[in-house]
C-alpha cells in the first residue's frame, strides 16, 4: 500500500516535471519568436527610414536637376534674344572694364568687340548700345519723359567708318571756318574724336538732345531734358562725360548731351565726388 502511494507521488512528480519542461520549451520558443519579430520590425523600420531618406534625396536631386535644366533653357533663350542674364547683369555692374578709358590719349583696344542691342525702337531709331546698358538707357529715357523732359537719342554706337566720316566732315567744316588744313584736325578733335579714340565706339556712350532743341551746343543745358538727365542719370549707371570746364582733363569740349555708362556703383561714386572719369580713375589708382 505504501509502495503504491510512493509510486503515485513519483508519477505525479514526473508529470509535473514534464509539464514544467514543456512550458519552459514553449516559453523559450515564444521568447525566440518575440525576439525574431522585434528584430524583423526593427529591420523593417530601418528599411522604411532608409527608403524615405532615399526618396527625399531622389526628390531633391530631381528638383535640382529640373532647376538646372530650367536655368539652362532660360540662359539659352536669353542668348538667342540677345538679353543678358540677370545675374550676369548684376556682376557686370561691378566689373572694372566698364571704366575703360577712351580719350584723345587712350585709344580703343584693337580687339575690342562690343556686344550690342538695338535701342530706341519706340522712336523708330536703329541705334545700338552695349548689352549691359541698353535696357538701362531705355528706362532712363522713359523716366525722363515722365519727369517732364523730351529726350531724343541722336547718336549711340559708332563703327570705325562712322567715326571716320564724322571726323572728316568736322575737319572740312573747321577749314571752311578759316583755319588752315594743318591745324584743322587738332581743332576738330576737340569736338569730334579721332577714329579709334571715340567713346561711341565702345557702345557705352550716347548723345541725347531735347526734342525741341535739336542743336548740339551749350544751349542744351537749359532744356528740361538735360536738367533732368544731369540730376538723375547716375541712377541708371550713366555720367555726364564732358562737364563744363574740364576740357584740359578730358580733351573734349563741354558737351551737355554726351552720357557714358559706367554702371550704377561707379556712376554714383563719380557723381558724389563731382569728378571726371579721368580724375576718378586716377583716384582709384592711388587707393
């Protein structure tokens, strides 16, 4: 009887131990499955984050590519229409080549090749100006008209031949005034530059007269047009190139109609200082 009870206790212990073992195995499997699931979830989340990052990078790259393509197309269109890129125009305002000096003692560089654009279309003219200042000139003309002036472009860019013809004509008129043929060229050169030494050949100089006073003499300074231009031209990057009383410096007589583009920055400095281009360049060299 005692042996039977002992045997039953042993069997129950064995069963209990078996159950514990099975439960332990099941718990181990569940733990492994849980760990595997967590690891898989972490991998999936990491993959999702990587995918999002790659997608964002791809989008940024695509956007950058589209922007570059758009800029390239815009630049190509601007090149075809002869219009300068806005950033290029801004950089041009700071370019010292806008200060190139052309006067009786400084000839135009032999390899100078201006990039030109037509101006004054609304007036039916076919004058040309440097790309960097053509639009500025037209805006200045328009604003001058709104300000009560009556500006009219009577000369802008000139070729070597144009300048030669003008100079020869001036020499002839000086001779007809009673001067000798020997001294006539030097006298003529104070009013009409010798070919190769004219700012008009730069494409950055323009002669503007009053529509109701079409005479190139000092009377221009009394017109509403010149009053407005002399006060405001610097705002558009222009200066009055040959002010009164500066012939000894510039080599050219007083011309209250001749304006030269040097860019907004330099025009303001020159105007504020009240000097000629020659004097301004001398001051810059002394800095």
